[in-house]
């Protein structure tokens, strides 16, 4: 294999790697935004309970 072909192959590999990284970064940013939106939604609908749950047990039958 000559040097020009090797150079072209390495250049293409580098470009593909950069493109894959950009796509992965975009997907991760979208996942982070969706998780943030979901947490905001859950916090907005949280209803406080009138009594502390799980602090007492009724053992009479």
C-alpha cells in the first residue's frame, strides 16, 4: 500500500470517528434534556402527604 492511499484511509477513518463522536454527543445531550424535563415534571406533580408515611405500623388485626 502506498503512502497516499494510507493517508487517505487514515483521513477517512478520522472523519468517521469525528462524525460518530458528534452523533453520540447529540444523542447524549438529548437524553440529558429529556431526563431534566422528566424530573421537572415529577417535581411539579408531587403531592405532599398529610401524615408522615412509613413511620408507624398498625399491627392490630
